[in-house]
């Protein structure tokens, strides 16, 4: 009976989830989740303090809010890195390769991407909702920069794919090079987006709302959709670049092999997903809004 | 908002906690059990616990064991249940009379609205979802033969996001006594704009101003006057949504990949099926709510116009909210249905009738639940053709629910029924769910809904489901699995008293509400002394008094439950390997097999002083439980 084995295994530490961890020596204890959660919650508390400071009258300054936010982000990142290190990195070669642990990571990523569809869909629904009622006069958002960025992102997905293929074929050098190239392309894409934001916000004065003399003017509902969706996507590309960056560093340090590359696969899945979302976004927002 | 009022409320809460505490301690000196020291007797696994976990409070902060995290979820949910319950008790006392009296000194109608909002949000997000996560965390890995969850650390992170989430959600109550510009949110749990975008701390509209004695609507928002309590609540809600999504991802990965080699899809138990479906619903609905909440926050603080008239308008918000909100109903009800489908057969002496069809109906509900959301918006003026479509799907979703109900009844038919406390709650579930379900079918019909919309009929309907069904299933699960989690047996007399008070209280309270709705009493009102129609004020008052009496009976019942749980956990009789005599009926289950193994392993390891004679003590009290069904 497997239940017996289950109970028995606990006695020998065969299947304990956190053998390699902080505090060391226990099998089912880890400080990282708690640290990460406190850091993550602290970001929300920081946002709350920021809003309270903006309202005034609570004796909270922007400095406090900023300090709490930055501290929390630091704690959050520290927790995530500690968890990554003990959970995946530290004993990479000692752990037994198991099909089960690989498929759970892949399934976890698929499920996460499912939730991402829902996150993005709210923004798309807003856009289609206002589009049905007529967008009114909108600036020309579609241009050569968008075409360049789109081609770059699509190309990066292909490069990443060939990087994975190289790893599976045992060509580590090619794997690391192509992964680095993907990362670089991602960073250039983000740079392009930042430049576009600068252009729109500072030069063309294309903003969702203007506050003039205490009066709020909803200048452009389309701008809300534009910045919400491109901003959300930009955050996702950034997160994707961070994930690829972690994989890249681990690759440089000699981890991964033709048989062991599940985190390359999950990070790549995420990158491809972000790429597909961008294509939808270009079709809907950039082309759909101006051409249709 | 008086400071004294806030203090009075805090005092009242404190007194109630003290009463419960005093009642619990009267039974014995419970300090001898030192639940948090030395590896923790609280989890009931001292036998090997200290090998893998540090001792004391550190164990609970660092644990990645799904069983410990399940217990943490449970304790958290009970605290939230108490908060939401006490909030609604104050509301019920206020409603016992037509005029504003009980809450008059505490802030009047504004305070009533704060309680209303907090009650809804707390019960749905901080009690409902976490208490189900308590069951699924503890039992899913045991039921599917897994060592732990797929991602034990993510599991722990998901839990630890919840307490800060609750603090943010409740923060308005905590800060209101100290600052003028903040109060608990008064948006009700649906948070509809423009109210949710432009409400001040005094409950006024920040988008209008008074000029020469007249209120003038304006497109400007006086952002400095907005109630910061709503912002904090929205942030807290987003945080709990992130937590729920992480949990859902974890359960999907666990059930897909961590099943034991002998647990194929055909052998998967019914509770795991419902949790899998629930997780899929969470996956596609909670993130959408998260995005809608962020849009609300941006509208409030950065002058975007997502839900302004110039943008998507309030109808867009309602679409987004209910696209989350209706699946949320099934997120809350599917796992309880799974618990009923799992527990009921064990005390009927029969296997679940039509297991496959119960699974199919679960999946059908999961799919259909995304196609019914606009039935919450029938009265909002949306296109009638759209309404007809949503009416059809909403009526259709009653079919899989009815399939389940008939399967439960036929499982009991000719069965060897043992009326233990969990079984009583299962039967109570079915009875209440039938009333809650049938009233829902009426609401799904557009013409009926247009009459009953926003009346107490709706409140009665969904409370029959949420309190009468979901909470009943939760209690059934708590009693059924109490021997595994605590290693002890609860007091059966108190358990039965809890059931009967809860059953009577639920039906008194919520049936009165259905009648109130037929009479036309609108929901969300703190007073009804403005009603002038002859005779109707007396009708309203009488029914409100009945509902308040029912609510008080419910409160008494839940205090009995809490006392029973605490006292039995500390000093109830230690149970044996098969406390429910499941083997006798040929209905063994994996989690009780695991429980029996644990007792064996503990004994082999040298045992523990507290469990001198677990084998002889075990079967007895449970056998006695059968006496209740003496006529079988």
C-alpha cells in the first residue's frame, strides 16, 4: 500500500520537500516562503502607504512609503532567490532526475500561463468594449518602432527555441550563446518600449488623463487601454527577461544538460507566451485601433 | 464616526473572545498540553514531527508540510468567520427594529454599510476560499497518495500572503478611530463604480458638491476626500487573489502529476475532482478580478477612466466583476459538494450512487459557470437578447446541480444510515441546498428576477447556499476528519447540539429573508422606518425579528462548536485507527488508511506518553455514535 510507504518515507527523509534548505537539518521547514510572503505583502503595504501619503492627513510621508516599498521589494527578491537557490540550484546535480518533478514544473507553468490569460483578458475586454462604442480621435500609434519591436520579439522566440534545441543536442556553447542573444533581444525590446513611452508621454502628450488645476479631464479612454495593456505586457517581458537571465547565469555556471533542462523549458514557455500576447496586442491595439 | 463607537465594538469583540476562552478553560487546565512547544502536539504528530520540523512557533512560521499549512488555513478561516459573523450580528440587531438605534452611536448607517461590506468580503474571500483550502491542503495529498503538494514552498507563500491581506482589508476599521480621512469601505462586496470610485470616508459622493442647498453632480473627483479605506481593501483583495491563484496552480500541478502510481484518473476520489475543477475556475476568474481591481485603483488614484462614463462605464465593471463573481460561487460550492459526495456514502453504508455522473456534473458546472454571469445584471438595462441567452444557460446549470442532489438522495436510499454529526450536516446540506437551489432557479428567470432583484429574496437565496449548504459541508468535513487532524474524538453531544442550533438558526434566518423579499424589502438597508404602507411595516418588523432570533441561535451554535473543537482537541479521547468503522462497511478510504499507518508507525517508534492505549480507546466512542441511528 502506498500510504504505508508514504508514512515510512517520512521517517527516512526520502521524499521530504525541503531537505536542502534554511534552516538546515529539517526536512519540512523553510524560512524562504515566509520571507518571500512578507516581502510580497510589504509591497502591497508600501503601495497602501503611498496612497495614504498622497491623500495626506495620516502623518505618513512619501519617504516612508518609498522606504517600505523598496525594503519589501528587497526582502521579496531575497526570499525568491533563497528559495530558488535551495529548491533548485544548490543540489542541482545531486538530485535525482525524475519525470514527475519535471512534469509538475511544466504543468505549474501551464497553469500559471492560464491565469495570465485571465489577467490580460480584462484589459482586452476593456479595449473591445470601448472600441464597440467608437474610439474617437486617436493618435497614430502604429509606426516603424512597433514593426521593429514585433519582428525582434518574434525572432527572439525562434532564437530561444534553437537555443533549447542546441542544449538537447548537447551543444552547450551554442545553447548559452543563443540564450544570451535572446536575452539581449528582450532587453532591446524593453528599451524600445521605454523609448515609445517617452515619445508618447513627453513629446506627443498622449496621456490617459490630465489633471489641470485640480480638475480631472478624461482625455482619452483609448489611452487607458493602450497604457494598461502595453504596460502590463512590458512588466511581463521584464519578468521574462529576469527568468531568462537566471537561466542564463545558471547555464554559464555549468548547469543544465541534454537530459536536465526543465527550467530552460519553463522559462522558454513563458517567453513564447509573452511573445504571443504581443502579437495579439499589436493586432488589436496598434493596428486594430488605427486601421479599422 | 465616533471614537467611542469603535472602542465599544472592539470591547464587544474582546468580551466575546473572553467568554469563549473562559468556557474553554473551565473544562480543565489546558496549559498542561502546551500546544506550541516541543514539536507541537497541535498537529498531532509528535511521533516523528520533531525530526523534520523545528519546535515552537518557528515550526508554524517555517513549515512547508501540507498538513501544517492546512491547519494554518483552518485557523485563519475560523478567525475570519468570527469577524464576519460578529459583523453580521451587529447588523441583525440593528435590523430588529425599523429605526436606527443599536448602531446609532457608533456611526449609524455609514457604519452599517461598513459592516455589510466587511461581512461580505470577509465571508467570501477570507473565510470561504481559505477554509476550503484548509481541507484540500491537508487531504488532497493523502487522498491521491502524494508525498506533499507539488510545490510545498509556494503552498506556504500562498498561505502567508493571507494574513497581511486580511489586515489590509480590515484596515479601515483599525485606522478610523485615529484619522478622520479614513473609514472602513462602504462599497458592499460588489464594489460597483461609480460609488466604489468616488466614495468619501463619511459615505458621501466625492463627485458631487453642494451649491445653494442643491447637490450638483460633477465629473470631477475630489481625490483628497476619497475614503482611503477602500484603497486598502482593494489592495488586500488583490493580495488574497494572488494567494488563491497560487494555491490553484499548486493544486492543478499536484493532482495532475503527483498522484500515486495506483491512483489513475479512474481512481481519483470525488473530493479531488471537485478541487481540480475549483482550481481551474480560480485560475481563470481570480486574475480577472485582480485586473479589474487594479483598474478601480487606477481610476480612484490616477484619474484613468476605465469605469468612467467616458470609458467602459459601470456596465463594463459589472461584466468583469461577475465574470469573476459567478464562477466564484462555484469555487465556493464545488468543494463542499465534493465533501458531501465523499462523506455521505461513508455513513450510508453504500458507495456513492452514480459516481461518474457526479464527476461529469462537476465538470459541467465548471464549464457552464463561465456562461451565466450576466444573470446578475438582468436589471441593469443590458440588451434583452443577451438576457435571454444568459437566462437559458442559468436555468441549464440547475440540471447538473440537480443530478448531484438526486445522486446523494439515492445514495442514502436503502442505505445503512448512521446519524453521526458529519452525516447530520450532510443531510442538512441537501435540505438547505434544495431550498437555496430552487429559489435560485426562480431568480434565473428574467421576469421573476426583475421583481425580486435587490430584495431580501436574493439575500435569502444565496445565504441558503452559502450558510445552509457550504458552511454545513465545511462542518461535515470538520467533524468527519477531526479524528485525523487532532488524533482525538469530538464531543458528540455538543456536535449534535451544534447541528440542531445551526439547522434551526439557518432556516429561521434565511426563510424569513425569502418572505421579506416577497414583501419587497430591499437589501442593504440599515433602516426601514420610512416604509409607510399600511400593514407592511409590521410584516417587515416581525420577519426581521425572526431573522435576528435565528441569527442569534446561529451565534450560540457556533460558540458551542468552537468550545467543542478547542476542548476536544486538547483532551478528547484518543481515537484508534478506524474511528468511523469504515472497514466494516467495506468503504475504506486512503486518508484513514494513512491515519492508521501513522498510529502504527508512532507505536513502532516508541510511541508517545499521551497515547498510552490508542488501540483500545479508539473504536469505543465511535461505536457509541451508532446509537443515534438505533432504528436502522
